C-alpha cells in the first residue's frame, strides 16, 4: 500500500506559477508510473501529465509547453511545475500512482487562478 499526499496548491493570478508536490509513503513509488490529474467543478477528472518509472513524460494538449512533471526517486516525490497559469487551470489537482492493477490516489490540492 502506498499513501500519496499532495501539497503546493493555492490562489494565484493569471500568468503566475505554482509547483505542486506529491509525497509517497514508501519505496514502491519507484516502480510506479505517476500522474497528475485535475477535476474542475462540474467536469470529469482529466489527465494532465504522466511520468513513467524511467522518466518518460507525456502531457495533455491543454498544458503542453506550460507544465512540467518530474520525479525524484531518492525522495519518493513527484512534482508538477505549472507556469503561465490560466483561469481554466482552476481545479482540484490529484496525484496518482499505478503499477499493474494497483492504483493509488492522493486527497487532492486546490489550485485557483483568478485576478
């Protein structure tokens, strides 16, 4: 079992940056494919970015070029650097880890982009 805890959300103005962090509870993190998802009010949860255990990354078209996902296996951490934030990025952001049929979720962190 792996617990995931997100942090770093908050209220920012359009054009500003935030970095989200996700801490995993144990070494199993290192074999997980990790992802960030988000869910805006009234919308379904959507994939934002993923990073494999080997460091390969993929992004949704809506964030490509603005967001960067990274991981530090020595610290059991995954990050989402979000630049040039837009009001439409407002959502609860969730950290996710997968390996095989195992699927782990954090509790979410709110990101609000508003002037």
